[in-house]
């Protein structure tokens, strides 16, 4: 038996825009990760990049359920002794709201070269303006 490998045409990648206003972070990230990988297409193959580009706007208006807004912590490490730093969702949202969505999506794509390529197709912006109007992105409704 021969394994069928679909032809992934890079010219036919679509652009999608998702408004994160009022969307729940985890559900939104899972939906974005599926579109980036191409799981919504019939030519999906686990080791190929068959996904589309995704533009997420209004990143600062994404919601978290329960007490995650206060209790959830994001850790960063400088590489030095005692260089661990913990920030709450409130602090991250105030400084870099794009990091909330990009960090969640990063956790849902493969942890290898393919995953790093997939993340280059994710564009996250605070506010409702984005510089990708020339690509004519199609609106997508966030998962409920």
C-alpha cells in the first residue's frame, strides 16, 4: 500500500478574522489552533501545514471563566538564579493583552518545528484595527 499525501497549495490559504470580544479564552484558542493546523479541511494531514492565517482582534476583551482572572499566574524565567517572575492575568492584560491569546494557542499546537511554523500564521491585535485588510480576511464567529 502507498500512503496518499495530499497536495497542499500554499496559494489557496485563506485569511480569517475573529473578534475576541466576549469570547472565552480556552475555547477561542482551541478554535484558532484547529484553523492554523488545517483540521477544518478535508486535506488535513498531521505532519503537514495545511492551515490558514488567523487574525484575532480585540484581544484585551477576551474572557476567562471562574476565578482565573485573579488566580491564574504566568511564569517567566530570566535564566539567572532567582529570576522567576509571576504575573497575574490582570497584569498581562494591562501590559500585553496579545500575549493572553498567543500563549494559549501556543500550548495547543505541536511542540516541534511544525508548531513554530504554525504560530507565524497567527496575528493578534488589541483593538478592532488590523493591517491585513489587503488580504480580505473572512469573518469567523468565536466558539461559544
